[in-house]
């Protein structure tokens, strides 16, 4: 299969590497910044391209892996007919590709990617969606080459998955950043929290997260909550966040 990668960021990099390892041919890598295109293309034995008009029209698969607000612009610059064109966004509807080709779809790998850190794509869930049964079937076959966890989702289901991932990953990481900043006020190392973070993550691998909730809020230990809020009086935004999250934990059982 001949593949064109449109994008050179974290997702494009990991997809390119994984497809290459699966024996697929990455023929071109596009980026507005030619240096970025060259960097990724060189590692994939592909051609680097900085102009959309230079994209070949003879590839089998075109993967648009750019920021959400750039998907339509990049797609509109392609001159295709019945080639398979997909984007990798968790939030953007498939129909943003309408009119670009007769065969469009979504290929959303659910993982946090960094160029410098290798991942095992076989364990990464990939959510697929196609505009026809044939496209969906084709995308499943493509995804099966990379992952053992392929799921078919419509755009609403995928958006829900994506925002759930934001809570589970992006927001959690921000909590780590805030925790680290708090520790630094007393010259304490973030390392002291790593075993706790790991144990919490391990628990939810085999249990319902709600059942694993601990801490003063779930116990409705209001005395401890007030003492902890006193420590945050000089940091109004963090105090507000602490109060809202604590109240959310207290209210969780009522919300169902």
C-alpha cells in the first residue's frame, strides 16, 4: 500500500513509523515547514513535500494528521477522486472531508504521543469510521495491521471517547503539574508522588474508577478539606479548582 502522510507532528510520526514497520510504503510526507517534512520523510525513506499541489494523486491512502482547525484547508488542497482520504482527529466529524474524495473516513488512535517516546501500537485502540461499508471494511483491514484493538465508532461516539480521554489523560497530567508546583513551594521532589500515581493507575486497569476513589472528599471529611484549602489561600485559581473537584467527588453518587 502506498501512503501519503499529510503532517509531520507526533501522530503523523508514530503512524508513519508503524505503517513502515508493517511493510507499507510511505511515499510522501507533507508539512508546511519543509524542514519538518524532511526530518520525518528521511526516517521513512519518503519524499518530503511542502506544497499541496506537489502531492501525488496515485497513492492508495492519504492520512491527514494535522491540527483540527487545519484539516479542511489541507484536504481542500488535494486533487483526488476515489482515493481513500482519512483524518486522525478525535473531535472532528468525518463530513469535514465531504467533496474531497468519494472515499473518506476517520482513523483515530487513542493515545498520547511524543516523537521521542516509542509506543506499542498493537495495544493502542484505533477508532475507525467510513462513509461507506466498503470504506469501513477497508479501514478495519488497515487498522488491523497496526493494532489488536480496532473499534468502529460514529462521529458522536468518537467525540465522546475523545473528551473522556481529555479528562483521563490531559486533565490528569495537569493535576500532576499542579501537584509538582505545590511540592516545589516546600522544596519537595515530585518523585515522592510517583509510587502513588502508579498505584492509582494500576487499580483502574481492573476496577471501576468510581470504586477506587479515595481521599477526604469521598469520605466527606470536611475538617481535612478546610485545612487543605487554607494551604491554597494564596493561589486563588488552584483553590477554586480544588473546591470544584472536591465538590464533584462529593456529588458523584448523587449524579449517577
